[in-house]
C-alpha cells in the first residue's frame, strides 16, 4: 500500500511540476514569417539539463499543452523555435516579451554522438530546430547539413549553420527557388553518392528530423548505403511522462523511449510511422 501511494505521489509530482518561464526575446526566423524563436529566461540547462533532441511540453493556460524541442541551449537561457501550423503554435508565436508560459520537461532521449566523426544532418522544415545546435556542441566532428524547405522564403538558420567551421550547408527547396530543386532526401542521397565517389568514405552517421514521409525516405537511404541513423520521431503527446499512451509506437512510447530513436529500434519504430 505504501509503495503504491509512493508511486502515485511521484507520478503526480512529476506531472504537475510546471515551471513558468518568461520570454525575454523573440525573433522571426524566415521571410514568410511563419517561424519564430522564443528565448526564455531561466537557467534551463542548469536546472533541467536539457539535451538536444529531448522535448519540453509547453503550456499556454486555457489553450493547450504541446511538445517542442529546444533549438539552443546554454547555461543561462534556452530557445525554442516554432513553426506556425495551427491554433497552439499561432498563440505561442504571438506571445510577447515578458509573457510567461508553463514548461515541463525535458522528456525522453536526445541525440547521441560519440565516436562518429563525419555526420550528415537531414532536416525538413522546422525539423532543423533541434539539429542546428549539434555542430555548435560537437566542434571536433564534421557536419554536412542537407536542409530542405518548401520555398526559399521558408528557409531559416542557414547563416547560423554556416558560421560553424566544421559545417558544410546544402539547401533544397520543393519549388527550386534556392539550391537543389526537389525534396531534401534527394539532395541527401546526392551528397552521399558524391562523397562515396570522391573520397570512398561514407558518413559515419545520419541524423534526421522532419515529417514522417521524409523520415521514411531517409530510413531507406540509410539502409541502402548502410549508414547508422538517428531520427527524432513525431508523435501526438499529452502527458509527456509515459502514462497516457497517446504517443505509443508499438512497444515504445515516444515521450519516454524517444523522441530520438537509433540502431535497431528504428527498424521497429518505422512500422508505426
Ligand atoms: C518530440 C516533438 C518535438 C517537436 N518540436 C517542435 C519544434 O521544435 N518546433 C515546432 O514548431 N514544432 C515542434 N513539434 C510539433 C508541434 O508539437 C506541433 O506543430 C504542434 O503541436 C501543432 O499544434 P497546433 O495546435 O498549432 O496545430 P494543430 O491544430 O494541432 O495542427 C495544425 C496542422 O499541423 C499539422 N501538424 C500538427 N502537429 C504536427 C506535427 N507534429 N508534425 C507535422 N505536422 C503537424 C496537423 O496535421 C494540422 O494539419 C514537435 C513535436 C514533437 C512530437
Ligand atoms: S505522451 Fe503520454 S505516454 Fe507519451
């Protein structure tokens, strides 16, 4: 009885721990003004130790609570980059300086870069948000970034990526208004082929974040060229702490076992995407 009460107590504490964070800066990221970054005050990384790829649940009282990745982490602040797609994201983007929102997390597992030296990032749309900090946080690795957007006006973080000495940036747009014309997965495959033919070396790791269709294609490419893959999976999340089951992908809960999946877990997760 005691252990049951103890467990329920812990669950309730975890569920209700909600930190209020103040927005201290805000900027629009793309020409189409559909993507914005909010900078929060608290010493997030000291208190929460957020890792790239983990997610935070952001709560706007009276509206809803939704998952977001962190797009920049430092000791004294963190940033979240949001694409306006519906009611919640529109409300969040419309928040102003000094407004507060509730934040729970971080939840789940982030990206893990260990021995890999040559890394290919494949980012579709706002999927670039959690990936852009990887070259900044892993200066001893080389990154090649394939960044895809619908049009040139939807691109963001390109200058940020280019400032890293360890990073090459390639762009694709669906309409051909900038870079490679077509999907970012076509660009990524071209990059891999070029690399194999010019250096005879493959990438050690592909890291991808974007829509499900894109992730499925990246998965096929990783299999075709036998390159390790890490993906950030998308899911409908409610509790964020493994209780409600709304984010289930078969035996996995995306909020707990993901959102980043790697190795053989991806083979399994792909069946549910
Ligand atoms: C682990 C994780 C991390 C995320 N990180 C970020 C982030 O850093 N920045 C960010 O902008 N978004 C991120 N998202 C997605 C974000 O949670 C959704 O965009 C948001 O919940 C949409 O809420 P809404 O009410 O504005 O739109 P809704 O009204 O819920 O949806 C509007 C439209 O957008 C589509 N849509 C909704 N959710 C998604 C989604 N997850 N992926 C693709 N299309 C969707 C719907 O199909 C619908 O057509 C993340 C999601 C997950 C699971
Ligand atoms: S969001 Fe509730 S179990 Fe994952």
